[in-house]
C-alpha cells in the first residue's frame, strides 16, 4: 500500500472512530471490523496456492529463507488494505504484512514476544495489526492470540532485529498473565506494538490462518534500530522492501544493509530490577530467572542470577570505543587457566599474570569492574566480543 498525504486530525489519533480510538489509547488494544468472509476465502485460497507443500508447526512468512515467496505472499493483502484501511486508520498504513499460519499440532505455539516497531518509540507509540482469516477463540482451541495487559509499559529500550528483550528473565511470570482473545474472522486487533503476546498450539484438525501487519506513519520515516554494543543503538531509515528482502536472523548477524542510512545514534542504560523493567503493574510477584541460550542449554552451569552490586558497575554511560581488532588474538587460555575457544571477531589482552601487571588497561577502557591490584587479582584478561563473534569459556574443574 502506497502512503499518501496525512489526513487532517490530531497527530496522536490512530483510528478515525473516536470511541475505538479512545479504547485503544486506554487499553493499548482494540478489535475492529475489516473484511467479509468472501474476501477472506479468496485470500486464503491464494495463500495455499503459493505456500510450499508439507509445512507444519507454525509458519511465519517473514522468517522464510525464500524471499521471493515472502514478496509474493506479502502482496496478497494489498487490495484489501487499499479498500479497508484508509477509512479505519488516520495516519498509519501497512508497511509490511506477513501470514502467520498454525498447522494442527503441539508444535504450533508462538513464544512470548513484542512486535518490531517501524517508528521511533522514543517519541511516539507504534502500532501493529493482527487479523485472523478464520474464527479464533479459547473455546475453539485453535491458537488464539493472547496478550499481557499492561505490558506496553515494559521498558525495552531500543528494540530491533538484534536487540535483546529485557523481559526474558521474567518470561514465566508474564506468561501467567496472558489473556487469550476471541476474534472473529475478518475482524482485526489493532494494538500497541510493545504489548507482549503469544499463542497456544492449534489443537484442532484444520490450519489457523492469520496475518500480522506492521503499521507505519505516513508523515514519519520507516525506521529500524540496530544494536552495535550493549548500550549503543543506531536508527536506520528503511523502506517496505527491507522487510521483504531481509530475514531478521540475517540482519542480526550481518547488520542492516549499507544502503539504509543511519539517521540517529544514541546510548542507553537498560534497567535490571523487576520494578524498573516491568513497571509497578506487572512487577508484583515477579521472580527473575537466568536465561540460557538454547545452543548452550546442555553446557550451562549454575543458573543463579548474579548479584547486582551497583557501586561496582562501570560508571561510563556509553559504549567504549574499543573493538576486538584493537586487541590480540584469543589464546587457548585466558585469565590463567580458563580454556577459551573463539569464532569470528573476538580479541583479548592479558592484563595481569600471577599478580603482576602484564599490560596496561587500554585507554579506551576508563574503568573496570574489579580491582587489578596485586592482592586482589591473580590473573585477568580483557576480552572484547564484537557483534557476530562467539566465545566459549570453560572453567577448570575444582580438585
């Protein structure tokens, strides 16, 4: 759908209908009618004509490897959006549409997540749209979408293809607050893109077909946030082709393509405590759990959360101007006897060996977490892992 001039009206209004708009403002989610069943039947038939045969579980178009299929499927809703959405949305238009199909079976559940934003959330709320092509509800048990009410207040920081969701340690707590929605075929949920949602498996014998849609503003650039470090974020201006041509996993590893310019950069300090992350409405009773990446599940040791000693955290409020290439190749062992295996852009520098200084702290590192004094530290190594790099450390077994 091609953006056109912004319609007259308050700049913060999302929906033309004032009652629905007020409900969206208050609840961060509202259900609106969009399409009739005859239109939906044609769209679903076109989907099955294009989708590869034999798929199972949950299939999300934007994750497909074959981006030509992604493009063809993303265009199926264009005629409906052209007809129905201008009378529904004041300033927004669908910049990218993806089918979300749940095939029958327990493997069709969808994890807890929030949607990508396509506008700068530091300045404005961003929104998404979800429309089932079949009736969905908890009673039907076909994997209805479920939301955590109030989760639009969770403090994510900049969120993009490689930015970590800070709510992950509270996933179990938040999943217990999910509320499944009843949505008839052809009605759509318009919701704050920060609202956490998930869905149970489709336990029926028929596929559950739905579409998800990112909503951009006609008067603002379409943007994506990319993390270049723990704190540093770059805001890129992108276009509709970006979402069709580039899978999120590829962007997370390779970065946003150079043809999409950086229009802003900033540093942020992400929150850590339940109250800071979740806000007062959701923090009550929350217990923080250690999150272990799936590929390290079998090798992970203790999962007790590290104690946060605020007085000993680094005091700088921006990412340090140091990269792996500023240091030396990673040796077989670091910090004395810790075995190290590195892949990609990883650098190391031994700072202390046997309680003696081996090298000065690089000028780009103005402070350290622990003292390097001879009575405190026997061996210390500075290690920098650039985006895309990987470091495996194996501590020596105790006698």
